[in-house]
C-alpha cells in the first residue's frame, strides 16, 4: 500500500479543503517531490483543517475549516499552540514549515489569497536534544536479539547493519528497491530528500547480511515485488513505519531503549568526526546540503568529546 492515500488523508474535510490539497499534491508531483515529503506537507494541511473544525474554540474557525483561503494568523497560531500542548514543540515546528509551503503555494501559484497568514507567525522554539550516541556494544546487543536463520531474523540483521554501516535515514533504507542494491560493487543507491540521489558503499559484514537476506527473499510470496524489504506475512512490502515499529520491539528485547534509525545516523557522524575525516565527504555520504547538519547531528558527540578532553586536561585539578 502506498504511503500517500489522498482519499484517506482528506476524509472528512470540506470539499474546498480536499480540492486544494489534491491540487497541491498534483503541483508537488510535477515538481518531483518525494512521496514522504508530499505526505508530510499534505498531512499538516489536513490536520489544520480538522483542528479548526473540531477543536478550535474560536467561533470564526468554522470559516477556516471550510475554506483554507479564510484561515487567519490567529487560526494558525492557535493550531501551533495546540500542537505544542498535545504533541511536542518539534512536531509543531514541522507543521509550521509544512504550512509555510502550503500557504505560499496558495498565494503565489494559485493566487487564491492576497496575503499569506503565515507571514507574521513565529516558529515555535524547540529545545536542543542531545541524541545519545549508539555504542557498538548496543548495536551488538540488537544484532544478537535478531540472530537466527529464519526470514525475519535475516531481514532484521540486514536492515540493522545497513543503518549502522551507512548512517542513512529511516525512509531512505525503508524505501529501497531491489534494483537499488548492487552486490557486485557492494553499494546502495539512496533516494534522498529533495530528489538528491547518492550511491554509498557498504562493508563486508553488511554485504554478507544483505546477500543472505536476498536469498531468503527469493523464496517468499512477495519476491516479485520491487520493494527490497518484505513484511513478515503475505506478499506485502515492509514500510518505513513498519521498520520503525520493528526496531523499537527489537530494542526492547535487546535491552536498548528508544531504538530508532536516527541514532545510527548520529553515531555515524560522531565516528566520522572522531576519525578526523572530512566534513564535506560526510555531507555527501549522508545526503546533506547544509553545513548546519553536521553540527546538529554531531552535538551529542561533540559534548562527549569535550567532556573527554576536559577530563584529560584536568583543569583545576593541579592545585
């Protein structure tokens, strides 16, 4: 099943909202936006419409729930505050960025509004979270938890090794096709954010795990599917969200709490910087366009390295 189901996404919305979101999706598809990006954009619009229709205390919110052209700055700010209260500040910031794109499209492309209601809305402040570095010992525990010769065990080991070995995003590994894996060159073709594709090499242990998985995959009912990862049962692909859930379960079984793919991404950046390797090369490997990303992803590791340096130098301990 496709990640983006427009009918399901717009279910219960007014005809006007549903029509605009459908047209926006068409515009995004023509711009070659990835499906995951389109889904996040459209979801934010649908959530704003539902908030205005079901949760907003504003008596004027009904107009905005019926037509996005009637949405005001106050409506957006109330929705943003509700997101902070019911979800998190980081989720609210994500919705803020998505809605910026929607109302900009509504004003500039569709010319349906004269003024963007997002113009003077401030983005929510988000606390800087230090994501803990994924230790090799923890990765070993996780791999141990999925050892076995069955299909699920072989698939899970290949998944985990690919995340740890390449530092790729959850969706990049999750959306891989069989054709994206080249066992001859031991490399994988990732389809990154903003249609930025890249090819990344993987090591011998990951190659062996992938080879074993591909052999087991060939005997499954869904072997003819183009998707690399297959679900436990039936001829169906394993989606990125399914991988996310699976990793949490494996982490719980292994005694590694809060296991998610991005921990390996942070750790990849940490190990790269620790080895004194080039930041530009790291950006290419991880599919980053902004130099802010290495700093952000390396924050936990940088703090850890600073503490180690502090311990080694021992300032104030010589008296």
